[in-house]
C-alpha cells in the first residue's frame, strides 16, 4: 500500500500541493470515509479553509493509528498510539492547521510528532516541516512512516521540544501538540518576526488554545477555545508550578458561568459539539451570546431559568451524524480515592434514541491509568423524553489504577438537553492501595 501512496503524493505535489489534486489520485479504499469525516467533523464544525479540508481528505489517517484502531481511524476521536500518547481528533488537527494559516513553502516547527499525522497534514499543504518527539519509539516510528508514505518535506528528530530546533530556525509557524504551563522561551526566540505560534496552555487538566503573533520581538496573545492535550514532558514538566491534585478532583466552571473570551462557549469544557451557552431568562445582562432562532432550530426555549447562577449549557442535537457533547478531564488517584459522586441538574426536550439503538442521552465518567489505558467507568442516565429541571447523579467506583478521568455529557440520539450545576464529590478508599 505504501508505494502507491508515495506515487500519489508525488503526483499531488506536481499538481499543486494537493489543493488541485484530482480526486482519483487521492483515491484508495478509505477515501470515502475520509470525505465523510471531513464533512461531518470539520465542515459541520466550522472549518472552512479548502486547503486544510483537501489535506485531510487526502492524508490517510488509518496509516497513523495502531492496526487495532484502523476501523475507528476516521471517527472524530482521539485514539491511543502507545506510550501514554494519543493522536488528536480530526477536528482538532483541522482547527489548529486552519488557525495557523500555513502557506506553501513556510517553515513550520511542530512540537510533539506523535504518530506523524499532524506533520503529514502540514506537509500536504506544502510546508517545510521540522517535528520533534520526546518519546524515542514514537519519533523513530513516525519518521519511518512519513518517509514510507512519501512525505519528503518532513524531518523528524527525537528530543525535548521545549528546546526547539535552533539549527532550522527561524520558523514562520510553530505548532505545539502537547501542553506546557507557559510558552517555552526557546520557542519564542526561534519564531520569526511576524510568525505565529499556536499552543495549548494551562494547568495539567485545564488548558486553552493561545495564538501568539511575534511583533517587535514580543508575543501578542489571542485566547481561543478550551482544549485538552497530554502534557509537554521533559524540561517543561519539570518547570510546572501547579500540579494536579488527584485526591480532590473538582469540576471547573460547573455552572457554566465563565466565558472569558465571549465566544459563547463555556470555559473549562473541551470538545464541545452542538452546544449553546444560554443566558438566564431572568437576566438579559448576563453577557452570554444569545442563541439565534436558526441556531435553536425551533427547539424549546421557554422556562429558561438557570437552576444555579445566570447561565446553563444546552446540548442541541439537531444532526444525528455529528457529536453532541461536552467533556472535561480531571485528575484522580485511584490508590486513595475509592469512589466519586457525580450529580447535575438536567432538563430534556424530545430526547429520542439513536437509530442504532441505545440511550438518547446521559453522562459518563471514563477512567484511565498512567499510560492512558481505559479502565471501567460509570454511566448516569439514560435521560429520555421531555422533562423539567431535575437532579440526576450516582456514585461511581474508581479503579485503583486510575490516574485521570473524563466527565462527558452527551446526546447520542436527537433532542435538547440542558445542563447546569454539576458537582463532584470524592470518597476516600477504605484501604489505600500502594
């Protein structure tokens, strides 16, 4: 399979860096899945740059995931790639690439090669890519994979991304696909004047994308949307000042009151899909972006009083082919925490199950160990039909090996789910595990 892919890529470059690539040249047995992925996970979620969309229609994501995950390669989901690392969801790759505004011929530094997928997308857009991976087996395998697939405009080295790659500086763009607490100074120094740097910054489980532009040697900062990445290890992690507290996990922005950049998305919650931040009907001065009639799609809006504070979150699942959810990652130390109690206020309108069956809506906690292997979790629900504000919750056992967890509230079928006032209580393990 690799030789034909290399040939197609060479032809793509000759045709104009994939932007004008005839569909037949990019065709293989997964091309239709890629096209559907782009429409469902990128176009529907607001990615509009045709260069980015064409690159994701072409780059074979299934070549960058483990063989056991080939079937799920074109789902809009992060997938494990080993060594406690993941490949980012397609939407995140598309969002980051569009935000960077990469032009053909630009020198791009990527921190965190992973399996090489993001580097391949950048290369498909004609960038000259230098990528650094701190995990030796991942960096070695990614370099080999990219070369076999024909991405000749990518160089990969194993090293600490905190230090950058001064031999190839300055860079027109720098993309960081792991999360430091603050911007590493070497990256600032290696960014060209007028260049852009995109990085998820923040605490270990609370991160936000920041787009920096270098002007006069200084960085101008634009805060973007919440996100959740693995930490930048090496020197960056050694310098981290705020450490996660796995003994006392707490939900951030549990009542959806915070929207610091005013984009209508609740701070602290990542991978939000088909969501609206709703103002309390009692307070028109709450500052939340008011949802339009077209956004609401004729869904129920009466009785909008928030159970806690001035805002609540609406998950309005109008398109059953798209995700409809909110997520938040939290630390938890299963050696000392034996259970967590998750509760929330919810309200439903015409919540119907998906065509394939299963619950219409609900909340779940997923647990992961220190290398991000998924462990048994728990479900709250189902939420079905039409009902007024009600409190739902349950106590969920924490596996002893758990070191992090993800709280997810989702509509899997159709309808509207309003959510507010989440709370999380941790219960100590009766006998701590060493």
